[in-house]
C-alpha cells in the first residue's frame, strides 16, 4: 500500500509541476494514457492522483470529458482573495493570544530571507518562503479548520509565483508585499488582534493583486 501511495504522489507532483512551469496550460485536457507512459506506471495511480488534484483545486473534473487544467479568470481570483483574506485575517487574530516570541522570531527570519530572495531575483524561492511564513501562525491557530480551508483555497492558485505583464514591476511588488509581512509581525507582537485582522484582510489580500494570480 505504501508503494502505491508513493506512485500516486509521484503523479501528483509531476502534474502540478507541469502546470506550474507551463507544460500543461489552462484548459488543457490531461491525457491519462500519456501520463502513464511518461512515468512508466499503470493508470490506476494516475487516476487517483487526478482525483486528488481536482479535489485540491488544480483541475476541473468534467463529466464524460475528463480532467482539464483549471482556468482562473480575474473575477474569480478577486472573489478568492476576498474569501482568503477574511479567513486568514480571522485566523491570525485568533493566534494573537497564543503566538510566542519564538514564532515571531521565525517569521522575522523568513521575512528577511524573502528580502534576500527578492534581491537575488528568486521568485520561486520567495513563494516557498511566504508559504512557510503564513504557516507559522496558522499552525498555532486554536481553530485548525482555518488552516485546512486556507490551504484548499490557496491551491486554486496553480502558479508558485506571481505572473507580471511587465517584469520590471516584479521587484517592487514583491518588496511591497514583503513589507506587509513585517507589519504583520509588528501587529502580532503588539497583540493588536483587530488591526491585524483588518490589515491582512484589506491590505495583504487586497483584490487589486488578483491579476498576478489570474491565468
């Protein structure tokens, strides 16, 4: 059973990576036979992985049409930003009473590391670090359903980096966003729960940034 699960995970990682790098584009139908042949495995773990990818928000499962890469228009992403911002802000506010200085020190280290990634032009590394940053406080939230729901919602964003029409804007946008991480740390440290909730909801997840995640 363990080997079978590892095959499923292998397929899952392969397809999500193909989507991330543009090998599979929005609207593309997933060819189960082709995936099986490329990975040299049977179709059973491929099918299981596709079901999981659809459940996690990467694919659309269309009756009698199979699996297609999800296409997110900007209107849908804006709606997701509003939902995520509301949940993330509320989750953070619940953490104010339990978060420790050790947690905050880790968040500060990650924010500094994000600055270094931005300066080095490592957008993919920035993405990984910002996910880890948010996980620090979400993992100590008294209501763990927030973490589960947020992870599921964020999986709708297929790319592991922002997409910029004008690459010259990238560094400034990422610097501004990371500056918000430092402000969140300050509000956590000062135990200002209501301000923190509002800041995350209305500033950090401002729907004007939705265009970077739309595909």
